[in-house]
C-alpha cells in the first residue's frame, strides 16, 4: 500500500502536472482499466474525508446494498471511487494535510462492503484526487479516465445538492447548458437529514418535488428523475466510547467536524475504526491523524 510520502508525491504531481485526475490507490491493479471493461455504473463519493467517519461508511454501504444502483447477482461487482479535491469551491483544504487524508481513505476503503448485506460478488474500490472543485468537471474527468463506465452515481448530502444546482457556480452559462450532460449521464443519491441550516427533511424532499412539478423554473423538471432522495433514518449500532456495550447512533449527528471534536477529548465516537472493528494499528493511525490536524 502507498505510504504517506507517496501520497504527498501524488498530490504534488497533480498540482504541477496537466492531469485533472489521478488514481492514488486501488484495491485491484485492473480497476476499470481494461480496454474491454464495460460497467453500468461507478459510485463516486466526493468528500473532504477530514477524517472518514462511520457515516461515510454507512452511506456507501447503503448505496451498494440498494439494487437500484448495484444489481443483485452472484457475479455482480460494485465499483466505488472515493474522490478528494485538492481545492474546494467553498472550503479551504485545512486542517488535515491531503496526504494524511488519502492515507485514511485508503484504510477506510478496506472496510467498504464488509458491513453491508451486498449480495454481490465483489466491491472494487479506488482512491482518487482531482484538481476540480465542481462536480460537472470531476465527472468529465472520470468519464475520460474510465471510458467503459456508462453512468456515475454521486453520493451527496442535501447541502451539496443545493450547491450543485446553484447558478452562481456557472457564470455566463445557463444551468441547463452547464449541467445538461452531467444530469443526463449521472445520477445523484442525496441523503437528507434535519439540519437548522438546510431545513427539515420534509423541506428538503419538497425541494426536489418542486423541481419535478416545474415550480423551479431555473431547473429542468426532468432532472428530478435523476435525483434519488434517501434518508439517514434507521440508526446503526456501534460500540460505546469506553465500554463494549452496543448503542444506537443517529447518523444525522455524525460528521467529520464531530469526529475531530471528539478526538480532542480522547474519544473515538464517530470514528470509522469504532464501527468497523478494525485492527489496532488502523485505530491508532486514525486517532493520531485526527489529533495531528488539531495541533
């Protein structure tokens, strides 16, 4: 597996070179690279992973386990790309160094699919980095790198969906022109949750219903058919902070910010190692990286 130093080199090569996208790690050296490779969909989770949390893991596993996105069969394979942008449209890259995040993403990738009732033969995973902050540009780069992929399935939160459909990110273009190809070739799986900033779950669902009904004249109504709304409902079980007792954890309260705050107090709640029962070395690495980015 790549070292942190090798990830630092990958980030440097991306920033200095002409490539829009680089694959830093794959679970298989043949990840979607065969000239004859044809796959129906590639699940793309673009996030800050600062650090990865049990919520990240649960959302990926729930998507993999959904036959709407990965067909059920004894030979079916799920393909997942964890994507990290070296710059964000709204957020700075601090505090965690990108190389540390890539290292955590690599270890995080080992847990994908283990906890899901996937009923498929295999989960193939890649970790990538890109120069682009906008989804429309990321998707174009991914299709260029993996021409055998028919469609991409993007996992987002409601706040990201709002930014995707915000005309301010596409100056001098209509929204239909800027996103037309993206919304034709990609699906959006949006996880909704109550949030004081973004409104209740019902209000978030209403936003997509308004698109479908034609009440949002700035957004083509057919795009609503490309957006799947899923809920954070049905909390998952996780070990307690200091005991081995299982507790119900509401995913709506889990975030990378919450994970960083918890690590400051020596707790591992929300950490990926907690729910995955990962090895001691992985646990130590995640906690160390989380603490490092706070100092």
